[in-house]
């Protein structure tokens, strides 16, 4: 029997990654709300600001007809989008740091302009603002998430493309592709026949990835999703190290040791720490 979506446990690639890194991190970023503002909290840093902005620019192209996608300068769109993360709203400590990171994003767009590849081809958008489906009706668990790019292929199948703006490769045991694979195949009618990462900081072309096995993908994601549900029901979100690299920054936020800089997307209170690592 269908459950109430408002009472369901919602999981995504980011929340599952948080849980696997540290259950306490999961709680602080996905459950905890500031008692005064009633908002969830997040930490903004230059790496995150860069990724958000480049993704926003590239993903916006998918709804534009193929012949018109580069009619407007991507650099102009980028400059407009960057205004939302300029200064402390992007975790930047000074203008020099901001310009250095912003230039990295320009270089990524320059790479796409010179080597558009799949960006020139037809693309589809899943109709829902936030694609989601019941991973399990019985367990009342919903899987959700946004996919960067879905290339429409001539054989009426789809190619999942995930834009990477960081310098590190996605880990081999990452559940990102299994999660995206499940979402795409359950939120629209076409099958997925390809999946790739595009490391925009270094590669002119996408890096093909092996497609997940459907049953194995479901099993892996469902196993962790049930662990998340159990933790939420019990209210148990212990850090296995009693304070680790993953949850400690958020502990600093809730203990008043971080600087509030504004309200970001999804009504999150954004903070910056006294120090941050380079992206």
C-alpha cells in the first residue's frame, strides 16, 4: 500500500555519501535544524561554489534547442551565475582567491566550448523538478536526485553524463552511478545504455564508465537506505571516531565557531569556517 511521501525516508547520492562517511555528518547536514531559524545548515567553500556555478551553467544548456546552445556566451552566463557565490557567499577569503577559483571555472567552460561533444546532441530532462521514485513501498523509502546531463541517443536510449569539477577521480566503490542509473530508469520510459564522467578540469572528452547491473545497483543502494532509515528511527547518529574529519566542521558550526554568511538554496543557513582546504 502506498505510503505518505511526507512521512517517507528520502535518500539521495549526497545524503547516502554523508551517511557512509559518518552517520553524525549525515545527521548534522540532513536532519539537524538551527533552533532559531528552523533551517538546515551547510558549509560553503570555494570548491563547492565552483562546482555549483559550473554545473548551473552547463545544465541550463539542456533545455535549449541544440542549434542555439552556444548562441549566448557561456562566459556571460557564468559571470551572471557567479554573482550568487561571490565573496563570502562562496567561502572566499579575499578577491585574489576568488579570481583564481573563478578562472578555473572559465577554463572548464573554455574546454567545453572547444570540445562540446555530447553537449551538441539532443538531451532530455526528467519532468519532475526533483526526480524521485519509491525505492521501496514496504519500507517507505524514496530515492531522489538530479542528473547533470541525459544525452538522447539515436537508438532511443540514454547516456548519463556527470560533470566533475574537482581534481580527484570518483572512487571505484561510489554509489553515484548506481543511484543515477536507478533514478533514470525509474523516472522515465527510456533505458540507459551508457554512462560517463566528464572531468572538466583536465579532459576534453567524457570518460566512459561501466553500466551498473540493475539488481546489484538496487541491492547496494537499498542496503544503505535501510541503514539510514534505522538510524533515523532510533535517533542514533554516532561518529565512529568520536569526532572525525567529516563531521568536525559541522560540529564547529553548531557550537558557534563558524561565521554565518547568508541563506542559500533550499533555505540552508550557510557558514564558512576559520580555515578551509584548497579545492
